[in-house]
C-alpha cells in the first residue's frame, strides 16, 4: 500500500535488490520541521513482498566524518566483490561513503572525509544527492548535484574507481537537452540498452551514459526524488510524495511501471494510489500488467496505449494478497489466444498450491490477439476458496500463446472498502501488527474513551446499504457509536471474538457520492477492540465514485515546490489521497476510463473543500472539446475535507468505460482541494 511506510517520514527512496530482497535507502524527515526540512539521520528498510517492511538500520551522521547534522539528505547504495557501499549526502556540502559486508549495514566510514564536496572540480559548485549507476560491464558512475546550481546548471557525472570510494576521472557536466524542470536528485538506470536519466517523475533518454540526454516526458507519478528497479520481472518506480502533517514531512511510494516500444515510461494511476504487492477484489478490474511476479518480463503494448501480458506453456503470473474475496468466488478473465487451445489454471499462492479452478481458452481466428479487442473473450471459472484474502497463481498450459488483459471478481453488490491506514484515526487509536488480519495490521484501542475511526466510502447514487465491520475483540463486549454523514445512527455492539477477525453487519442510509462513516468510543471499556477494515455494500449499479488522485495532473510537474498541482496523502479523503494546489489558471486534472453505463445523461458530483471566500471557476470538458461548461466552486469554510461539499453538473456520457473528464481552472483566487468525482448515469439514478 502507498505510502509503503506510514507516518514515519521515510523519504527520498533509492531502492536496490540484494539477495532477492528489496532494500530502500532513505533519508528521514522529522515531524516537527514545519518551516523547512529537518533530517537528523538516515534509514534502511527491506522487504520481500513490498508490503511488509522491516527497519534494518538507522544510521546517524555522528558515526561519520561529518558529525552531527540536521541536513542528512538523500543516499544511494551499490555492491561490488562482496562489499556493499553506502553513499550519503551531508546537506549540499558534499557526499561521503561507507562500506559493509551486509546490505543492511552497519556501515563504517570508508574515507574519513568526503568523496566529493564543494572543493571538488568544478570547484564552488554544491554536490549532493548521490546516485551510483553500475553498467552492464561492471563500471560504476557517481551522479551528483542539480540543475539550479549557479555556475553549473547541470547534473555532474564521473566514473568511480574499482574500489568504489574514489573518482577515476574528474566530474563532468551531463549534457541534457530540453529539461523543462531543472531540479536536484538525478538518477540513472538502463533499460533495453538505453540510459534513462530521471528526476522526480521527469525522464530523459540517451545512448551513452554521459549523454547527451534528450528530454522525453513525465510519468505523472509522485513529485519527489525517485529511482527505478526490477524485482521478480516487474519494474518499479520508487519515489517520494507528500504525507501529513505538512509539506516538510514526506513518505515513500512504489508503483509498477511499463515501457512502451518507443522507450516511453508509463505509470497507471489506479495502482499508483494503492501500491504494490496487494490488490482488492472490490476493484472493477485488476490489470494483469500489475503483476507482482512473472516467469519473465511479459508485457506487450497495444495500439490504444494499454498493456497486456503474454504467457506461453508453463509460464505464470502471481498476484498475492487479493483482499475481500468472497467465498467460492467467480473469477472473470479477459483473454485472447493464438495457435491452438490452451488452459488457464488458477492455483493458490504458487506452483505447488492447490488448484482453485481452471478455464479453457479457444483462439478467435483471424484476429490479432495483441492489438484487436475483438480477439478478447471473457472466460469465467468458479473458485474453491474461503472468504478473505487470497493469493493467486495463474499458469498457462497448451500450445497456444495466451494474452491476458485483466481479471475481476463477480459480486452481487457493489462494495467500497475503507482501510484504517487510509482513514482518520483519533485520540490514541494506533496501528499494530496482527497475524489474524489479511492486511497484517489492525487499528487498536477502539475500546478507550474518545478513540475513533472515520472513513470515506462510496455511496453511489445513494439509498439503503450495509456497513460490514471486520474487527478483532477480546475480554468481553464493546460498544461504539455509529455516525453516518454527521447523523447519529445508533450504537454498535461488538462481541468477543477471542481475537479472531470476524465481521458484523449493520444497515446504513447512504447519500449519493462520498459518505463519511465514523465509529467512536464514548466511555472507557475494559475490553480489547481493533478494526481490520470497513466495507460499504450497496445494490449493484453503474454509479461509482472515482478518486481525483487517480487522474493526471495538468501540467505534470514537481507539485507545490513549483506552484503546480500535486497528489497528497489525506486520511479524510476518499481512498486516502486527494489533489491539492490547483490555484493557477490553466491548471487542473483529467480522468479517463469513466463508466457511462449505457450512455446518455449523467450527474457528476465533485466532492471538494475550499477555504478562500471568492469562488473559483473551472471549465468542465467531457470527451474533448465538444461538451463544455463552467463550474463555480464556492467556499466551504476550510480546506479540510471533513467540511467538504458537493458541486453537481449534468453531462452527456458515452456508453461503457471510455469517457474522459477534464477540469481546468479558468478564474478566481486561491486553490482548491479536490477529493473525488461521483458519476451517476441517470438510468441508474433511482
């Protein structure tokens, strides 16, 4: 889940795979730095599943030549001949290096002084935020600096000696053509024989490690430092983003990314919001290109810009930690095949896991299975599974080449899942590990007076629904008050479960769009109660709420640092993230893949918050320039989404999930916090 490490200030991630484990080398924001960055140490975290992270080491600067600092800036790591090297930035003064026989450290000072600093040629130029790139021939390069340094205005690169702690050549400027966002923390990685120079979500490409690099584009991912790595045949982008409580307290994010045939990098917005290594059966569809593990890198690009996966006899895809799977679920898979018949077998967890189900794939003759959507068919199989979380292993057998686009789970009702990590928790309610939970953690202390959990959930077009509360309890019965959209909805009794995670269901009255569900304790109770997750279940319909953070920012850039829009973690937001800092004319966001049902008129509800008293005007455009209107967002009294409001617009949509919504600011002072858009086709507006 994103961020990968919650509310710990772990930022500027540089990730490497050592010994089949992912290590994140990070800087560390202090939570009390409200008017600037305070970074007093560095950290190393590791994981095998990209979900559960272990703090391996906290590294303090007073163990190195620099002594105590509050400017412990970005870091990187490398490995050669049995030794691990750790490169650290001492503010903008210089870069040091440590070494160890373990990727987790502890590291000792290799030089007793800087590897490079302001006195290193070119002298007088700050050098910080190191990246070490190791090429296919074993040669290693140090990249430092930024494109804003007076007298340089370029990243700098130099080859390292074989000992990895000295330069083998003087630093030189990296030639970079067309850079539209000069900034710090450049990183280099290699894919398909070409070198990628990246900074935040921008990237440039070259045929030579020294350049010249030609600017290509922006992935639209998060707004801070980042790096790329490949793990189990999936490539990931590790980047920084804004956490709470302020812009100087950041977090680290992971997202799978794809490479187009022309070398462009693509990041899917949906999975960027949720993270890696876990999925949810309540999603409308799970794209197979989001796999956690594959036999080989198997993505294929289609003409419409989407990606499918290609599997041959004996090859597999792995999707661990699919949450909220119903018992004996029906799995739907969109697939195509070429050649003869093939069988798709679904196992639990891995190749040796028990068979949950299988389905036969029959090729559609005369159709290109990669490019032509008519070649794809929906096949279904009933799984023999228990309710809860499930890890799926897809395996192909037969003579055909199989192309998988996506899969989904059949459900009688629409479900909106709210997890404690993405919700507002108060007055002593804290996360703790829990082996009974499919997610690995629960929110405990809900038995103590004034503790609470408040979550945002999708009410669709409104009406009657049910709240499923998955919880863990002990030492007797616990009672919480239920508040739905600021209205008292009675008391909920939680029975003792002997610390097993079970569910109870209560009826709720929902409004259209985003609903606020709150459970709070109003008295001291000598029991134990923890919340695993909440689900709002309602009748099946086309109406659906989309998180604004799943859209693309316009323009793509470096967020609030450049006065541009950005996504930000917000526990009051639908899905836990929102879009902020849309305050300049011409800025906004665009969302694609919006479902218009069978087409025709639909109502849109924009959930937002706005503190500025003057209204803010936005141009709403549907499916291009053919359909436009001006919306005026009024003051809601605060930027806090707990004080948010809904603005309604009526539009015409096309049938199916092919619609695009674009919202661009055209006037008014101040900015706006955009939370979500609820789309209610009038045919489903009961």
